[in-house]
């Protein structure tokens, strides 16, 4: 009888935690939708509630200086900031500017690898969150277009 009581309390605590997590996801969804609908980087950051970022050299991005418009390129992100739990990728001249958002358990090291396709030369911003502080690194990425040759 005592075992059933403990299992019931444990199950009740688990269900409560799941419901709390579900509520957090539901309340975060409108902000994420607004960020995806934003047409500028400042508007996307405002929708996500990010007001201040600190420039850092502890976030490393590996992406070619010139990418092909059709095939794109791989973007690798490494954070040397302990406790990194969120990564955002934004491109200033893209609409929408929010290219990638990923939230995960706090970590350090390689945090993301994604295929990047840009339509225009853009300043790429990578923002990571650690200990409720936001760190940013930026890089200009040029886009090469295939020129059509007419005879």
C-alpha cells in the first residue's frame, strides 16, 4: 500500500512537470511566431525579448566567406561559453532574418551545424545564450550568383 502511494506521488510530480513544460512551450510559441514573421533583425530580437547582446570571441563560426546561392554552405557553430543553452542565427538582408533557433540542455563545445542558404550578401549574426546573457559574433558572407550568358 505504501509503495502505491509513493508511485502515485511520483507520477503526480512527473505529470505536473510535463504540464509546466507544455505551458512554457505554449507561451513561448507566440514570441517565436512573431520572430519568424519579423522583417528585420531588431524586430526579431525584440520579439524574442533580447534587448542586449555582448560581443565575444568565445563563439566561433565556421562558414566560407563566399557561398553559392543555389547550393549554400555549411555553418558550424562552437561556443566556448560555459552553459550555452540557446543558439540563434540571423542574416541582416534576408526576409525573414531568423534562419535558425535551437534551445538545448546547457553545454559547451559544438552547438550547431546547419546548411545555410542565402539569397543576398548578408551580415550573419550568431547569438548564443549562457547564464541568461546573450553573446554575439558576426561575419559578412558574400553570395555568388551564377550569371547567365546570352549569345
